C-alpha cells in the first residue's frame, strides 16, 4: 500500500503561484510514474502533469507554459509548480502514482482555489 502526504494547496488570487508537494511512502523504484490530476466541481478528474522515474514529463495542454512538474527520487516526493494561476485552475489536486505493475494509487487531494 502507498501512503501520501500532500501539501501546498491554498487560496490565491489570479496571477499568483503555488507549489504542491506530495510525499509517497514505499520503494521509490516501484513508482514508475508520479504526477498530479485535478477535479473541478462538477467536472471529471483530468490529467495535469506526470513525470517518470527518469524525468520524462507529460504536461496537459491547458497548463503547459504555466505549470511544471519535478520529482526528488531519494525523497519519494513529486512537486507541481503552478504559476500564472487562473480561476479555471480551481480544483482539488490529487497526487498520483503508478507502480511497475501498472497499479494506480491516489492521494486524498488538496484544494486549490483561484479567486479575486
């Protein structure tokens, strides 16, 4: 089983920045893929960004150029740097891990609210 500690969610004004962190417990080399998804009120859960153990990233078109993802393998931690935030970025952000056996694990979510 994988345990998550997510942090960094908050309320921020449009144009502001936030950095989300997610610490996942377990053997890091099992975490082939780490990343973030988000779900807005009334919406479906959608990909934000993922990063492989080797550092290959996949970032959703809607946040490309504003968000970046990174990971610290020794610390089992994945980060999401969010800049130039917009009201439409308001959502619950979920940390995500896929292990080498293609099993998916999800964090409990952290709220990001962008509003003036």
